[in-house]
């Protein structure tokens, strides 16, 4: 039986095409079948039980641990860690995908920077036992994806998000730069003391704040909301070394803001002087010795005189309503 050379040529081209597609998939990250079929690299990872995060790079080592419900940075004098930043790192670890394989070849680890010398190594532990250990490599050619490898396997996976900066913060601190983390709904009142004046604002609910001290003033409306929310969102430019305390003016604060809370401890903010060369104002919580430098604009309202914040109610000049004439407005039973 004579074979058709055109048919044989077509079959050969199809085979070559399949080989090319497989090779391209190896390079570009097309999903490769034959693995466990799991969509996630760590499908059983329970981040709520993780109590330690270790991150190692060629430049530095980060050690985070959870004490009660609070994350702390052991590598930064056990200062409270930013819960949002730690939470983002844990969420990224939980979401690591096992769908797209770029290589199974250990010789290519250096190319994708998932080798121990180039990668960001991340170790998660729970109760002293390892929960996950992986290497975060370089960013993909699309400037969004990231190459990741589980430490126990040679397989390199592509992730569809930029992850390196989440785990490697470089010169950025893991410390919590929030002066307060408060909810306006739980605030009962604010008292602002400055220059011998005291203003007391009370939360009437649904963002309705009223001045109750001194008496006889108009409702302050949106300004009360701004004063309250300015405290819930107060974050610092930097955390100041304790040795700078003499420069802060906090031994005799320019203003004191007392925050009465419902269902949690009350707070007090001390506002010191402006930094000598500008660029912020020193503040601290009365409850601890941590010094913060915050933007001047974030605390400017608490330094304004009472006359700028509240307005007295003018004397009542309206005449009393005249008494109705006897029988006026009454309806006869006969009508």
C-alpha cells in the first residue's frame, strides 16, 4: 500500500506543533497536567493558626510573632507590627496557586530567582510546627506575575500577582505606624484641652456630634465628624527614637485630646511642638512612651482655639408667641 507523502508530512507538522506548544508552555507558564490537581500550593494552610512568620533575604532577616491577638516584630525590638501588612502577607501565602508550572528543572531555579541565594525565603509556623516554607522569586516579564517555589519541591509555579514587595519590604518597616486604630461608632466623647480652654464633644450617634462644654453653643456638624475621624485614621510619618524626647515638647503638650470609648479602654493623645526644620509635629499616646511624628495638617484642628471650632448661640431675640384670644381656634360642637 502506497503511503501519501502529503499525509505523512501533515502528521509530522502536527507532532512538531505539539512539541513546540509543550516547550512554550514550559517557558510561559501554561498549566501542565499530571500534578495533584490542587489549585493551591498550600490547600490546608490555616493562617488563623499561624503564629510566626520568618522572612529571609540576602540583606536582612525579619521575625514576626503573634502574642495573644497582637503581631510583633522581634527583629524590630518587638515593636507591634502593622496588622494590615502582616495580614496581607498571610493572605498572599494562603492564595499561592499551583495551577501554572513554568519549570520542573532544578537547574533553572537561578533563572527564576527561586534559589536560596536569590529568593525571598518565607517560613510560616503554627505552634512551633512548620506550616509552609517557600521561595519568592523574580517578577515575570509582564511586570505583574511572580515565580514561586515550595521549599520541598523543585517545581516552579507562576503566580498572577506581584508578590515580592509584599514579603520583602526593603527599607520599609514592619512596625505599626498607626497612632490609634479606633472606630467612630465606639467613641462616646472627645475633650480637647488647649491654652486653658476645654471643649467637650459628645457623639449623639450616626455621625452627629454636639458641643456640650462650654455650654450654649451651636451644633458643630461636619467639623465634629472630622475631629473624630481624624483620630481613627491618625498614622505617622515615622516613629521617633526615645532619645529625641527633649526635642518633642511633649513634657508640656500644646494640646491634649481625651477620647472616651465604649467597651474598650479610653485613649489620650498628647500633641507636642512642630519639628524644628518642619515636616511634622510630635505626638504620643499617654498610655505608653512611643513617640510619633505626624503630618502637621492631621492635628491642626486640635490646636485651633475654641472660637474657631464652636460658635455660641446668639441671645434669643424672638418675642414670645402671643396668647390666643379666648375661644380662638376652637370648633363648636354644632359645626
